[in-house]
């Protein structure tokens, strides 16, 4: 019965609940065995039930000839395609027709649907349409299947109504030897005046045949071809909208495309022989996307104005020394990997520019002062610009500026925020990773209220860390080998309604951190945990940090040597005020060896009461691929609601003592334990909601723990918000109860 139920669900899903289709399939399968059910499942998409086919045929026969053609084209070619793309290819020459009005008509008759800007078709209708195409392929439209390796010139002669033609290879879709098996004994002829779509992977000739007429061509794709030029003579291409010649490494010229006024996208990526662009491209007044990535012979851009161009990709054009502005309407400009030394002053005209990518521009030495006048700019990528030493003062408000990547540069100081100007205050993400010059961040960083992501990885000259902004969620200071001090407070604490779900501060391999800095890092995590614990609107929080050290912070209520901690928890420990768990692991990496893969410090918690079976769940303490040698402290806080959501655990409420076993270990990215990375100490604390009558008290009674196998009750100690908790040194016992609460 179980298999029948599973197969029934597949049938119901296939017909999408259509009652007529369900009834006919039910009649077909009634009384049949499981083997026949499985066989029918395997043929659902290849042929339909005869009764269902008859029902659909009634609707199909009521369509006009144009609608029938459009229905079959969508079934065969355009299912799930972009609506605009499908309309462009289905468009008629007859001016009396609305642009591909058949799509609108078919949608009105529920034979197709438009969802998310795409043309969709029910599985039943798709199968029905494919069946009709297989029946009509031998009829008067003279559709032929080309299966022989020799391709004679007469093959396409009778295909006067051919709209879509695609050649592809089942082998590697790149320029590999011996994978093109077509040959042309008497030359190639393509007398196809109605062709709308031509896709020929690895086209083997240097140009398209002279008899090819592209007057109806909408989409031309000749990737990895041997073409040198598409066609010699100028040919009218009034409908051409998409051209893809990527990795056609012999392409030398684009002559012949001057009469393509409606061209929207031109992909020339990897055309390594293309040395220049023709000024005739200016006639491409509709072009919005131009990809020249990897055109390594391209040395300059012509003087022209592509008024509609929004995206220009020049990535990896290693001979391009100077950027020439060819459109004032650019929104995305990729100059990464080029040889440019500076940007022209007229770049200020790009008032719609959202993304500027200058990654790995090794010759770039400066940015123009007008960079701050790009009002729409959201993302500026300068990663790997190793000769860039200064960032201009921004004297204008840049309210849309969100991402600034300066990793791998030689920037000497953090860009300044000028008084009264909101130039950098809206940044969400900054990276200084790999900067070997910068020694401090300066005080302006704390004013970046919206900053969430700060990357200081391997800033080896960084000595101090000023107060960080309040909304920062992710900080990576790994490998800051000169870092000694951090501000107190490390970061401003914000109101609870603005707390975010995740918070990770990483200080691995910061071996010069002094004790005050380490205490402040741990205390900040504690304050953050207390804050999110009291926030009713953020129940999925996860907070973590790590730094060099070998001591569990004194505010943890339970501590043990080794990787196992076995506290006995008090009655009612899991009551309605229970909010979350703090975990701590001291990990020794001295014998850990290769750490190139991902490393995860992990805790498995087992809780067992008198009346219920063991409940087990795992919590990540910290996760990063690092090269670490010394002992490190890993601290995490996770909310109880997050644990229940991820692990589906629940505990009985009431007065039930519970024994807990916490096992810490270090695993690789595949979840396999790394025995060489030893957990030498561990700690554990429960977090509770404060009593209503003492709203400013942030800690509660400590949980019971086991001391030398006997039960002992931790003393109650509370302290006011903002005060440090009293501390007590850990003993060498297996598990120690600390007097401060959590």
C-alpha cells in the first residue's frame, strides 16, 4: 500500500489536481498491478492518456493556425523561457498583428501561463504538444532530421519554413580537438529566409554562407566557432536582438553588424584575436549589454556613444591601458584585470553607475577626486590594486554607497568621513584584507552605523582596534599578528529591536593580543548574548568568537578539563524563562598539522531526565578554515528556540532533575573528527530571562554541577548591568561550579 500511495502522489502532482485528468488516469490504472503503475509513471512525459489527449485535442482544434504554431513552439522550445525572449522569436512580419499576440491569447485560454516573467506550460499540455509535433514532423512543412555526418548543400533546400536550427555536441562544449564530425562535401548552404534562431556550437567555417539571409534572425549563437567574420557584405538584420560569439578565438572584426539597430546583447567573451571595435557599432542604438571579457588583444575603445548601454564588461583585457567612455548611461562597469593606470575625469558623467569593478588593476595608482560625485554608486571593488595607496576624500553625500573592497591594496589609512557629509556612513561592507601597511582603523569607523561586515584578515601591521560600529555582524581579524589592543567597549551595544540573527568576531592567530583585549572580546560576546536573550523578536540568534588563549572566561558557570563536561542541572532548568546556552572550548592546535580544509569546533549535548529518553543535539562553536598553531578559545551563544528549530528537541516542563553530558570535538569539513586537534578545556552556561521585579539584573542562579561525583549547588550571585561579574579561579577537578551566575 505504501508504494501505491507514493505513486499516487506522483500522478496527482503530474496532473496538478486537474479533476478530468485524474479521472481518466484512474480509469486507466484501476485494477492494474504495481508493475504496470511503475511502467506508466516512466512514460508520463512521453505519451498521454488517450482520453486526456482527446479532451486536450478539442481545445487545440479550436485555435487559429497562428495560435497552433505558437502552442507547439512553446511546447518544444520556449517552456520556462523569458516572456520577452519568446515573444521576440514568435513575432510576425504582418504589422496588423500585435507583437506575439498568440502568447496573450494562449494565456487567456489557459493553455499556457505567465509566471515570474516566464512562459510556463502544464505537464499534460507539454506532453500533448510534444506528441503533436512528432505526428506532424512528416507533414507538409518538410521538416527533416539531419543524422548523417556529411552535410550536403541541398539538406536545407526544402526547409522553407524552418524557424529554429540548433547544432550541438554531446561531448565537451569547448574547443577540444576531434569533436566536430560534420563535413561539407560540396560546401555549406543555408537558404533560410525564415530562420529566427540559429545556434551552432563550434561552427567550423570562417564565415556564414553567402546565401544566408538574416532578415528574420532574432538570436544568433556561434560559441567556440572558427569564424573570422560573421558575413562579408552588409546585411539587414532588423530583428536581431541577441548575438553570442563567445570564445570564437579567430574572430577579427564585427563588420556587417552595423545594420542591427535592435541588438540588445552582444557577447564577445574570449575572442582573443579581436583587436578593435568598429565605430560603426554606434548604430547599435538599442545595445544594453556588451561583454568583452578576456579579449586579450583589445587595446582601446573607439570614440562612440552607445546611448542605451548599461553593462560593459572589459575584465581581463590585459592590453587595455586607457578607458574611453562610450556610454553615459552605464550601470555596471567591469575593468578588472586591465592595464589602466587611472580613470578619466569624465567618469563623473556616469550618474547611473551602480557597480565599478577595478579588481587586480595592478597599474592603478590613484582614483579621481570626482569618484565621490557618483551618486548612484553602490559597490566599488579595488581588491588587488597593489599600487593604490590613497583613497580620495569624499566631499559629497553617497547615500547609496554600500560596499568598498580595498583588500590587497596599499591604502595607508581608512578613508575619512568629513564633518557634515554622509559620504561613507551608509557602507555595509568594507574589506582591508591583506593590507600590509595600515596600523589602525581610526575613530571614524565607529560612525559607520550601518556597517555589518568588516574584513581585516592578515592586516599584519594592524596594532590596535578602535571601537567598532553597533550593527557589525561579522569581523575577521585572522592573522593580524601585530594586534595588541582593542577598545573598551569593543563595539557599541544597540537597542534590542535592531539586533541581528548572527554575530561572528574572529581573532584567530592574533598572538600578541594582551589579556585586557582578550577579556574585552569575551565580555562583548557575553553582553551581546544577554542582549539578544532578552529580545522577543530575535529567536534564531547565533553568536560566536575566537581568540588565542587557554582559559575559559570566569563568567562561565561550569568548567572542566578535557573535552567532556557532565553537569547535573537543577529542577525547572528548562522552564519558560530559559533562553539559550553559552559554550566554550579551548582547542590546542599544536599537533593539528595541515588545516587547509574547513575546521569546525563542535559540541554534542545529551540531556537525560528520569522519565524521558536521551535527547541529543549538536551546536557549532566556531567554523573557519585557518592555519592555527597555538591554543585558542572558542565561545558561542545559541538561543534555545534556534536549537529546537534545528534539532527538533523538546523537554518536559516541571520539577525534573536532568543530567547533561557535553562532548566537544574538532571536525573537518566532511564532519570527520580531527584527533590531533585536542579540546583541552570546556565550559558551559545556561541563560535565563531576568525576573520581572529586578529588570536591571542580568544574571540568575547558577545551575547545579557535579563535583567529584557528588551533587553540589552553586551559590547565587547577581550583579547590575554594566558591572563585571565576580570571578573564581577554576580548580583541577573534573567539573567545577563557579559562584558567579550567567
